[in-house]
C-alpha cells in the first residue's frame, strides 16, 4: 500500500442519486450506469475559486485512472444565478479540460448536493468503491497525494 493511502473505512452505501437537470459529456442518463466502478464524485460549481483550484488534480486523477475501473463524476451544483446555465457549465468544462461526465443539478433544489451532505461545501469529493460504498470524504482543496493513493487502493481492492 502506498504510504499516502488514508484509512478507507466502509461508510455504507452512497446516498441515492436523485434526478438532475441534465448530464453532459456522457451518454449516461443515470448515476447507476457507473455501477461497478470506483468513482470520484465531486460536488462543485464553476464560479467557485476553491473548486477551480482542484481542476489540475481532478484532471490528473482522470488521466491516470479513468477507464473500466474508475470514473470521475462531476456534480455541478450552482451557488449563484449566473452558474445556473448549462451552456456556461459546458463552456467552463471545455475551457478547463474537465472531460468527465458532469451531472447538472437543478439550481432551485440542488437535490444531490443537499442529500449527500449534511454540512454542505464546494468543493467536496466522495470516493465510492466498486460496491457502491462511500469510502472517503474530503472537503475543500488539498490532500491530493492522499486522494490519488486512495483511488489506487480502491482500484486494487476491486481487482483483488
């Protein structure tokens, strides 16, 4: 195990993924279509400076691990009215090289943002194992080596 690998306790099944306004950058129409993969589910919004600071790390994770065993899923939950624009999210994703599937939340409800988080933060990253269990939860920026090691450990666990 990599020395940066954090403790990865099984925190139980991830919350139900509720209806979203739209999926972009994927043919998927439901969260369940990613079952069986290790997932990095990041709640973010394009106008958030802290979210923007995670882009290089999220791109690195995607580039290093994406495939049959792993996927990044962005959940765009707008904080401000100007962020509640699917075309603006598409443009931000394109301009910043965010090439993974992105679920667009309804601004008025942000149903997943609210149901997945008792205390709500942007950005927030959950790692979900291949069996659908929450194994890691990180609020804000940083811990990038730890997150990378955790993803690698969860993929190794899946393939063991």
